[in-house]
C-alpha cells in the first residue's frame, strides 16, 4: 500500500489518500491538488506528489 498526505508537501490540509499502487495515489492526489489548492495538472505536480508518497507498513 502507498500513502500520500498533503501535509508532506507543506500544505496545511488534512487530505490523505491510500491505494495499492503509486499511480493510483498520484491520480487521486493530483485531482485533489487541482480542485482544493488550484495546483496545475501535469508532470510537475505529479512529480511533487510522487516524491512524498510513502509505503505503508
């Protein structure tokens, strides 16, 4: 399982997403980032998200 939290990008936001694979996490997190934080969709945002995805133990 993989996990993303907005707070790991320095955003004061409680959003979290978990999924079996990183690409599913990226897709859901990118959607949230665009809707909630007005971040642009695309490679730059996806790469920022990928950089802070963590493995759940």
